C-alpha cells in the first residue's frame, strides 16, 4: 500500500468520521486514497482558514479530531491564523499539509517556502501550534501521526501540523496500522491531597468567596456538572470568564455571569468585593482583568487567589497566587467538594450578591426592551438568546458584537456558548459554525457576527448550501468596524476612513445586500428593519432548517459597552510604569 493508503487506514482505525480542507496538487495522492474511504465524510470549504476554524469548532463541541488537509505554499499559509486561534483557545486540530517532492527541495519550485533553505513550512507553524513534523521516511508515517495526535489531545489541547512531501505520500509501505490508542495518554491531572486540603481551609475561613470558572472548566468533560454541585452544596457564587460563559446556567441564583471588560455589572461588583477567588481553568487575561490594573477587577492585596489549571505556564503568570495547583477542572472540583466537611458561612454573602444581580437585571431593562429601530445591539443580543432553542448553540464573532452578547445574552447550558477570545480572529464564528453542525447536526446553530467579520468570509454560505448545513447568521450591520471606530475616536478624537465602509465616489455608507447575497448562494436571506420583527424572523430562520442570513441594521448611536469602571486602558506612555504589572517601577525622574 502507499503511504497515503496507510494514512487513510489510520484515520479509520482511530474513529475519524469527518475531515475538512481544500484540494490542491500537493495532496492529490492523499485525496486519491480518501476516494476509497466513503465512510469518511469530507467537507471542502472555500478558503483554507474556514477549514481550520471548522475543525477547531468540531473539536470544541465533540472532543474529537476532524483532520484538515491542504496543499503546500499558500494553502498552508492560509491556515496560520486559524491554527493560532486554536492554540490560544486550547483546541486540538490536526493539520496535514502537502509539500513538493523531495527531489526538488531547495530549487525554489512553485509554492515552495524555500527562502532560508529547502521547504520550511515547519518554521512558520512552530510558533502557533503544539508540534510540527515533516514525514521524511515513508515507514515513519504512522509513528508521526500517533505522536502528533497524542500531543494535540493530551494535557492542554492544541493544534499540530504534519507535512508530507508528495513523493513520500506515494511511496510503498507494508505492515499493520497501529492505532493511536496504543500510543496515547489516558490520565486527568490531579493535585496532591495536602494542597486540596489547604484550599479547603482557605474556603472554610472565607467570608466572601467566589468561584471563577474559565474556558478550562467549560471544556473539561464533566466539569460543568461538578461546578454546579460544588456551588450549590457549598453555597459559593460563581462568576465566569468570557469563554466560560454559561458553564453554570445563568438563571441559577448563584450564577452572576461573566466578569471582565464587557461582563455583567453584578459579576464585577462581586469580584471586586470578594476576599477569596478560586479560579478554575482561567488564565486572567487582559480583557478579563481590566488589563491587570489594581482594583479594576482584582486587587490581590485584598483578595486571595487560588488558581487551578492543567497548564503550569498559566498559573501565577499574571497575578501572584495564594495557592497554585496543576489539576484538571473536574478532578479539582470533585476533590474540593470531598475535602469540605461543610460549606463556609456564606448566607449573608449569597444574599448580598443576589442584590447585586437583581440590581443588574433592573439596570439592563431599558437596553433589552429598547423600542428603537434600527434595533439596539444589546436588545438584539438578548432577544437572540431568548429565541435560541434549548438545545441550540450560539457562535460569537469578534468585534462590538462581543461587547453586547457577553453582558446581555443569557446562556443556560454548558457548551451553548462558543467564542474565540484568545487570538480574537474575525470571522472565526462565521466560518467555524459549520464544524459545529457537522459534528452535531441535531443542535441548531446561530452565529452573531458583524458586517465586517461576515464580509471576510461570506463564501462560507456557499459551503453551507453545498453540504446542506443549516447555519443561521445574524449580521449586526452598522457599515463600519464599530469597535475600531469608537475606540480610535476615544483615543484620538478622529478616525481613519478605514474604520467605516463607504463608497469613494459618493461618501455614502456601503455594504453588499447581504440578504440578496445569501439568496445568490442558494441560501435564504432577509433584511430586518424593525426591532419588533427580529424575534419572528429568527424563528423563521430556525424553522427553515436551511442556511439562512438575517441582515439586521443596528442603532449607530449606541456606544461600545464596557463594564462600569472599565475601558480599554492600553498603556501609551513608555516612560511611565503601568499599575500592577510588577513590583518594580521605572525610577522617578524627580
């Protein structure tokens, strides 16, 4: 058999069902081998980045690998951003790329990345993934694939890259296929008992404790259920990071929602007042912490922090911790529950945070019921959440849409909220949604995206039509990169023309007719002008069970939402130290 036949057999042996990518000359051999595997379902997108985003989401919602196959040169280079997004958000992707024949390495053949020697795509991918390999011996193909899969899925998951030269793909090999399970690691990291008891003692003594649940808690199998048990049995309120939103039903009285730059007011209020924060699978990012400024969200002179993560590099990276633990989220939560003989005395604290939540709910009523047309983006986000079927998933793109969906949308089930806040790559949701539908077609899929992000990847609608994947895209249309225009104006009191979408000849706002574009692709599309018509339109979109685009102009007068007391706060004076970055400061000139 050929190397590519061995690779196809390896996919079958490891239970792979779906794959993504785009055809190209450097993977002709591989695609030829897949012709003989009708049980493996391939989905060709219109751009390589869309394939990587789809595979990324596929892993997030199933915990299973859907490989990506692309050709050399530009095919691979189009995958770099998607791989970086997966790496930043701990999602396992297996990218398999072609290369020219080894006979021609270093001869500057078409599409060869030869600029510092022979074919060198590995150097491009090493900074943005967990591992990168070139298969240089035909008989090493299964060994390399098994190692790549083990690296991708063990510990903190992440993307990996395997490159196979064309002549290596077609070389003849013989023998048996060793499945990856024979080379895999089956374990969940657990902190030592003494450390768990130390955390339990801190919690027992705390008067105003919080659990902070991050993306690691959302993705650890069984962790959301364990979190709910711990919160309810110990009576400890829960806040989340942006990727952790909904890990505890946000209707639960103990759930205060996400805390951070655009989180809920009640979550920020409780976090600022807490005397102990137990962070599970959270890395204390810049947006989450208010760029680490003292008192914006956290003040470690007043609030003790326990940080639990599977990745040692994340523990105490951005804040000093009272106790730092290496543990899987579910394992830690179960161990903490078992170590607590009783919960801390939190009745007064729970009542107080309930007041915070009630005050927040009252505060946002004018937003989520705003009668204006065009629609208030906060109301749109709230209404979209209320219309989402109970088993649905919502995918949030990057831009101002995050600033409204994070505080105003209510998420009631773990995994119903999907977002890529790490690399924050625009169009990730618009593209990646197809991976979620391929992985689980039983769950309705809604994308909230801006016109800027959707314009980057509108061809994904063609793929959805081609494979009958019923995604629903809701475009918050404001004829600009809204968050960029507002942020630049706040900083400089003027904006560059690139922040707005206008015609050079007339100066008038411009966008394609998104509804007509959807119909041209073969999907359904409609424009929703009035706020009161949006929910019914979204209902029609879900009921159609077809790819569907809703073009919704939004109220341009609405500013970007920030949690009270927060803004972007980028340091802009090199000669001044930034508060709370470290114990050192630049020497005073006085």
